C-alpha cells in the first residue's frame, strides 16, 4: 500500500524536486505565488485543518484548498497536506482519543482524499503529536497510534495508491522520549501504511549535527519495515530563525540563516533525504526579537495590505542560488577529501558534473579536491561573486568556508566524470568483524579511452563506455561498534577516486579502561553479540603507572557478553594512561590509549574536610523546596579496588516542581574546574538508587557557551561506571556562541547534577566515585 513515488526516491531525485517550504495560507496575496515559484522550490506543506473543513457533522467544505491547489498547479508546485488537530464537534475539541472521534476523523480524511484524488497530494498523519499543544490535552503515543491506524487503513481500503507519511515527530530523535515514540509507532505496524517517516529535527546547533539522528532513525526503520519495503526519511519541517534573540541566548543573523539553509538541504541530500521542507516561507510577525516571527525566506507583510511589498531575505537568495546552480542535477556522492568536517558533494546530469562544497570547521582552510586539470566557474552561496578557479594535475585547491560554494567545470573533467560513474557506497553497511569481506562496486568508464583502475585488491582495465564490477577486500577488526571505511581507487594517469562509508559491526568488541581504583586498573571488555572468543589481553602504552603483570588470558564462552579484567597497578603520576590489545587467533584488536586525570581525589578527603572541598547547590524554581547533604565515607572493601577508597554520599529530597542540585567544588578548589587540552569525557562511578531521577553535568567553553551532556536516568541500584561526553555531541547548549561546537579552552561548571525530571516529590541517596577526566 502507498508505494513511494519516484519523487521520493533519493536515487532518482533531481534538484530542486526535493525542496519545499511551509506555508500558512490558502489564498495568496498578489505576486506571492510568482515569488514562491521563482525561489525554485517544488513543494509546499500546509495544514488541512479539520475544524475548518467540517463545521457541521458529516459536511465537508474543501473549497479553500481547491483554490490553493489550483494556484500550486499553475506554479509547478505540489502539496503535502497535514491531516491535523481536533474538532469541537468531537471529543470536546481535543485530539481524537475515542473510537467515535477516531472514526469521525477517518471519515473526514477519506473525504479529503476522495476530493483531491489524482492531484498528487501527499497526506501527512498529524503534526508533532509527541508534544503540546499539538496533541491535546496531553501527548499519548497509544492514542496517536490508534488514530493513525484507523486513518491509514480507512484511506488505503478505498485508495490503496495514496501516499501517507508520518508521524511529523517534533525535535531531535536523540532527545529523551523521541525514539521511544517512534519505536512504539513502528512496533504497532504503522509502517505498513506509511510511505515515508517524517520528522522535524529542529536544533540550535549547525545543520550537519542531524546526521546522527538520520542514522539512528534509518536503523530503526530497517528493524520494523515490512519485508521488501523501502521507507525513506523526510525532513518535513525544519528551519532557523533570523532573530536577535533565540533559544538559550542563540542569535542567528540573516546571513547565517541563509548559509544554514543551503547546508541543511545539501546535507539532507547526502543523507538520502528525498524531501526537505524549510520552515518557514514568510516571517510570521514584525518583531525582530521574537524567533517565531523570523523563520521565513521572505519578510513579514502586513495582512491589511492588499498588495504587499515583499522583503526578500538572504535565505531566499540562498534557496534560489542552490536550486538554479544545481537544477536538473542529481546528488551523486560525497567525496572524501581527508577531513570529516569538510563537505564536498558531487552532482551529475549524465556526464556533466558539478560540486557543492563547504566546511563546518571553526575557521576557513584550503583543501584539495581530486579533479583533472582545468578551469572551474565558482559561485557563492547566494549565486553571486563569480570567479574562475584553475585545477592542476594535483587537483583543485579550494578555500572552504562555512558557506556553500557551487563549482562547475568549464570543460569536461575526466576524473570527476569517473567519480560520478563510480557506484556510490551505502551510508552504512552492517558486517561481521574479524572476517574478510569483499566490497564490490561498479565503475562505468564514460571516457573515449580505456582506463586502468587499482582498487588496492584488484587491477583492471575498463574499455570505453563499458562497466565492470571491481572489488576491494577488507578485514575489519571487531574493535568498537562502527569503523570508517575509506576507499581509494587509483586511476592510472588521472588520479584518485575516494569515498567512504561506515561499517557497523554485528559482533563488536569494546574495551573501556576505567580510572584507577585502590591499587587496581580495571578494563571492561564487552562482547554484546556473545561471540565465543579465546585469546589474550595486554596493556599497552603505559605512562604514569606501575603494573605488576601487563597481560592475561581471556576466554568468552558462546553467549557471554562481558568480562572485567583486573590488573594490579599503582599510580606514579597524577596523570596516567593505558591502552589495550586483544589477540584472537591471528587477529589483533587494538584499543588506543586513554589518558586519565582525577579532578578531585576523594582519597584525600574525610568527613571533616569534605565540606572544605565540595558542596551541593540547589537550582531550579526557587519556590520549590529541597534538602541535600554531602559526606564522604570509605567504600566497602570489595569495591575499593574498583571505585576507590573513599566515595561521596549525596542525600537529597525534592518537593514537586522543577528542582535539581549541582555538585561543585568550593571556592578553595575552583581551580580544579579548569581543563587543559581536549578531554573526550568525564567518568565516575555512581551507586544508583533506582529513583528515576536524571544525572548529568555542565561544562563551558571560552565563549561562555554552556554544554549539558545527555542525561542518564537512574534506573539502577548498585555501582555503575558512567561517562559524560565533553565533545559537544548530544548536548543541550545555550549562551556564548551557542553553535554546539566546543571552543577551547574549556572548564567544568559542575561535577554532577541530579535533576528531578518527573517534577514529583522524590528523595534518595546516591554514592559517587571520584570524577576523572578521560582523553
């Protein structure tokens, strides 16, 4: 049911067929549709509001949307209509949550589909049902599932070819509760009726950070999709406001908004997102300080004006430039130029090629793109400032900035033509580790002369206009959960073809080296697939440690998933490091060294001195009362070798409401919060109380930007080693640069935070091992 249309197939998509905007009108102002068409977008997304189209029970009036569709068709635009919201005729105006309300909603939806059948409308099942105020009186995933099932089956029973998408999820997939909402929908079978999964991945950080959301969601869809059904992801609503004040102190000027638009759409193409809807078409109000007024591509127009004058913002020019520069071209692949923060995207139309390129690095820098010699015409992100660049036999030297550039060869470029004719690697491949695998890719020779290709495994000559499948053989280790694979194919006399993918291991082996306890270094070796293993573990790259025995045998029986490796050791320096090698038959798994530095050594504290070094400070709503206390106690002897000799005991009581506490050094110990270098994480042992409260911490960069890593819910009792990433990933940010990039140097703002996430009366006590920075 509802097979995806060709327009939603990322492999067949031409620019600008995958770009659109959100609108909030059915009757455009004079000149508005011409301006919309001239931007180059091909889609609009609009609410089909139930309460406005069924004013009397069973009587439907879609005339306003008839007028809108007539206008859209005259201007080469298609529509996503959102089936949304409540109706005061049913369920008290709340979102449908009774059988009667759901059946009424379904009858209305089927009537809409019947009315607009054959006009290419895509039907979206509600809007942001996971948050207030859109699902009222409060979000309930099971109520949404019942409604979506009822509507999907009702539509496809009569109109099986209609395209339905959903659930228009609000926010990042990685935030608490979002993946659970999606998984509940998929488990319930909604993918049977949906042709695509739509999300609204808003964020205050740069657009490229969405890549992790997309992978997480792709894997989740693959887990639950009906056999043989390919279900893409749609970025159904997402934008950035050009506001003088945004969330958490973030300011985005119109220039940055324009750059982000181009980067968002291009990065979406690179992630196989076939449709990107920018929010919003027009500013919703006149206030520069109100973010909700400033998402538009064009400025606010007073609704009282019959013939408004439209302010064209830089973001409009950026959309127009992208759509015009790449019109008729398909995204081909991302070229690997050696840095993960450099984006070089190759587009093609047959043998013609173009490039879009930018960087997310903090400052501009030069890269070399593998090309044949020749000239390139370059345009900036607004389609302006044309210039000519010269490539040599070494390639094209290009200065990358935070704004996309569009490059077109002025004559056929042989190496780029070959790159475009090279089969594109999938975004990820699921493979076993410690096994040799072949990575076959087809290469068509579009040139008039034969080429000789060396894949590193195979050497072949491909005649003109012929295609061959060539192989690169690799043996990924089991180290870690994912490994990058970079392919370099040498084309004799022309240069190097490069692209990359990520190998997701089915049988990963991970090693976590824990901070020193009392005369013991512990390594947690995890084998989640339960693969049998017999070998040896050896500590490597030791510094600042005295170790009695560096090596010990290891054996995992089939089904065994975790082992604690214990090495007798003592610290000889305050900063120390260790790595690990695991031999498995003839295979060596190498885990790079990690460096450790204790922030505050609890072994130096006792019940009398702990208050001189540490304190617990409440935060949140000042009207919500709390009590908290702090002491230091010796750890039980059986845990001392792992968690350390002394641990903190934090006791807390929170009344209902927004309340949290921070563990902080006193003024005397404030210098311990400053950090040299770029640590990956902060690790500490936590003895949980099973309260369901959340723990995190905060750190700050040189711009004053505050980072709060993703919280962890205390669902466990007993000891558990916890790490908080200090690299800006999966963090909530505010203040300072507010761009999600850590601008070094940095410092800790707290060593631990305990948050009453449920905002209910709660109490408990946790024990904390000494916090340690990990590089």
